C-alpha cells in the first residue's frame, strides 16, 4: 500500500518530540471530531482489509487519557458547536461511532463510562432491523473463506484469485473499488448474488455484527451518549435521486424518534467522503432540521465551520496507527487540515 507508506512516514516524522506541540501552538483550530467504528481486543487476521475500521480498547482508553492530559476537553456535539462559534474556548475533541457495531456495547461503552467521556453513536436503522447490508464485511468474509471467488458484475462474471493473502488483498481492493463506483441497486444485486453463491446469510450476518434495538436502548439511556442518524440502508447518498436521498435521511430520524422518544439532532453521512456526500446532501441535512451533519473528509474545526455545520470534517481514529506515540499526531487538527492543502473548509 504505497499510500499507507507515505502516511506512516509522515506520522513517524510528526511524532518526533516537540513537533505536534509546536504545530498546535500556532494553530487556529478549535477542536476536532474523531470517527470510530469498531472496538475489538483481538488482533485482526492476516487477511483483514476492514481492520482499518477497528481499534483496540486499550488504544481508545489511551486516547481519552492523553487528550485530557494534553489540555483537551471531551465534549458532545452541541457543546462543540458552541465552542466553534465562541470567541474563546478550550480546545476539544468529539468521539463519534458509526454503524452501531455490537462490540461498541461490549468493549467501548465500559471505557467511555469509566472516563465519563461523552460520545455520539450514529445508527443506520435498516441495519439494526437486519434488512441492510454490511456489504464491505460480507465481501471480506467471502474472500477469506475461498480460494477463487466469482462475482456477478453488470458486465458479466468477474473472477478473483484468493488462494494467498496477497491475492485476497488484491481481489478485495479491486472489487471494493468496483462496488464503490456502482449505482446502489447494482452493488446490492452483486452482493446478494455473491452471498447466495457462497452460502452467506446476509440477514444473519448483519444481525451478528450490528446491535438490535434492545441493546441500543442501553446507549439511549446513557447520559453520556447522543444518538445520531446514519440513514436507513447506509447507502452513499450522492448516488440516489433527490427524493430517495431525502427519504433515507428523514425516515431514519423518524424511526429513531419512534424507538427512543426524541428526534436525533445530528447526522452522519454514510461513507462520508467527497464522492458520497456533497452540497446537495449538506443542504438536505439542514432543511430536514439537523443541527449538524458530519462527513469523513479530514480536517480540524475552525470558526469558519460555524456557517457550515452540515459539512463538518472528521479525523479517522483507525486501526493502522494504534501506537501511543501517534496519539498526539491525531490530536493535532492542523495536520489533517494541511492534508487538504491548508483549506479549512471542504464543503464543495
């Protein structure tokens, strides 16, 4: 992974003593929002391309402890909005978890409670009901279990070698990229065909990974937790017609309100990069009444974001950089803004 090598070299250089402290001293960033997905204690398998989405419980705890020691408050999204617009405020971080993985309940919640750390949990309601597709994990699991995988693509069968770890990684990268470029109906049809061919029960697969409503009730009742919307089916909203895109957002809020008694005020765009959500989706989030909406475009939060609360950047706290020496790099928002050539706003 050449790109990973570049990031690794940059993280190593930035982790040298004094570098991040100097950058933060001259930064105008008010804070940053972290994106998290899974929290698991076990080391990932040799073939585990989605392990980028998971961190260990001890690393989550180390981030919380180090952030506070470095002078950061851990706040909820409403307080973050207030501080972005404030004349003076302490630096802060926000912890956000996407998708509602069951391991959040088992491994993350006890740590968050122990440290009284506020957080937001973004829920895709269709996945909770077991009718959505955790397609990225299904793709990994099918490739892991087979030596050759046949994919039914719109143009016809596509064969992927998977006898070795290297072949599995290459096949996953190739097909994942193809799926990301497909319209949602075509991707869903291909995944369902793939699962049927290789005997994977997609509903059971989803229910195994994602919490059910009774489990989510523990989060809804937790004072530290803010429940946010993450659409219904976790579709890339930019691929959908206007009416369907708005329905994905609005219906998810309706379901969460029916389940927990209050309407979510915060939204996370699925996938969340520039190809998955843009100005049309940002406007829809605002028009549908959300106080904020978050992307996965990297960067810190600045006073400029007070006028763009429905296109907030986040920094991925991910499984590739779980060394404690990198925590101060993650906490230095300006570094991730510089990844965008120094542009504070990324709202196009």
